[in-house]
């Protein structure tokens, strides 16, 4: 990118040429694109060639840097005139999704989201971006946030490329927000499956509901931290004084903003729903325990009848039938009749 970079050309792929303090070094994964007058003119060209295009009014450049080190950040900051605070935010991970406005450029921090197919855990992948009047620079770590789907999204809307940086930023936000929406949909489906297990009686189902409720709640909390701030990010980009979104691109950004709002509201409702599922599960378990206690108490009452009768007839005092066969039959009949009467009564009330 810098004019003092080594003259050796880079392979037309994901790596930049070696340089001593200039563009990203060999092994540092980079991708480049050049749009001229709304047409994709060059792709994966050497990074040091970017300098010649930055001053041309009809050129728009995209630079993607993966796993940059301190020297790469210094080079990017000098080449594009980036503010030191914005570069510092990009150096450090785990930033809050936000849009910072600096003189001459914007700094965007956002997250791509993926849901683990097996566990339902939400995996967030941080992406930083610098937005200038003629360039979009994206910074990411490893392969956690692949840019292949983003490039495909740009290629699927070639008629919008004439709107320059606004077109690139829209594709980036549309890709991220659609990922948020897909994650919310996935978690919603998992909650529906959880509701089907809520009234199952098996011990395995009860344990599954408890464990999965907690896991889903944790995933929703993690997703909420990523989705909710995106409302402020997209809303700030729509400000006319920033001059990032051309007038013809406003409906497209409004559509992204609508998806952000829907994803945020959906996330909030799902979090409340999971809380309701957890509370309902506790209530169901309490009701089951009450039912068990009711049945145990009913059987205890039935068993108490023979105990009471035999205890009475076991007294060492004279009474009618004492010491004779009539006493045995009377006590036996009393036990059978009273136990049967209690059983029928409890059965009618569904206590046994």
C-alpha cells in the first residue's frame, strides 16, 4: 500500500507481498477489491497498489486484513489517515458493537453470530471496520469471521456498486444482521422443541428441560449483547451529516434497520419466553410433588385403618367378642370395609 514497499508482486490470492514496514507481510491473509465507476475492476491485487487509487474520485477500495499485528495497524493508520483511538479499539478485542465518528472516517465494531448445531451455544465473531470516503477496511482474527459470504453478497448486487462505500457498508451490515436474524430463528426453534418436553413425565425429560433452559437463556443473553447495540449503529449511519449513505441507498439501509429492530425485539421476547419456560417447569415439578404427596398421604390413611382396628382389638381388656372367634371376624370385616370405603372415596377424588 505504501509507496516505499518492496517491488515484488504478490500472488493473486489471500496473501500480500512481503514488506519491511509497508503492507501486510507474507502469510498475513489479505483481500483487496477495486470498484471503478460502479464496476468491479480488480480483485486480490497487491496491497501496495491501493495508494494509487485512493485519490481517484470514481474509485472505491476494499481491504480486508486478517490477524494484523502492530506493524500492520501502524501501516493502515498512516496510509488511510486513521485516528489513533480508532486504531486502538481495533487492536483490542471484545469491543462493544458501536459506530465512532472521527474526522475523515468512521470506526465500526460489530459481530457475526453462529449457533452451534449440537449444543445451541452462540458463538460471536468480532469484526472491525474503518469507513472512509473511498475505502472500506475490515479487520478480523483468524477464520472466525469468513468474508466469503460477504463477497458473494456484494456480487449478487452489482447494480448497487455505483454507490461506492455506501454499497460496501450496506453489504457488510446486511450480512451481519442476517446472521443475527438466523441465530434468533434457530434459538426460537429450539425453544419450541423445549416446550414439547415441558409436560413429559420421564426423569430424563425433566432433567433435559432444566439443562436446556439454562443453556438457551445463556445463549440469548450472549446474543442480546450483540444484537441490541446494532440498532444504534445502523441508526447512526442513517444520519445525513455523515454522508456515508447516498440518497438511493437509504431504502436499503432502512430495510437493514428494520431487520435489526425485528431481531432485537425477537431476542427480548425469546428471553422472556425462556424465563417463562423455566418458571413453568418449576411449577410443574411442584405440582407433581404435590400429587405424589397427596397419593402417599391417601395410601397412608388407608393403611392406618387396619393399624387402628388391630390396635384397638389388641387391648388387654374385656370387650364383646374378646377371646372368641366373633371378635376376629368383626375386626377383619371392619378393616376390609373401612379400607375399601377410603379407597373408593380417594379414587373418586383422584387422590390415589
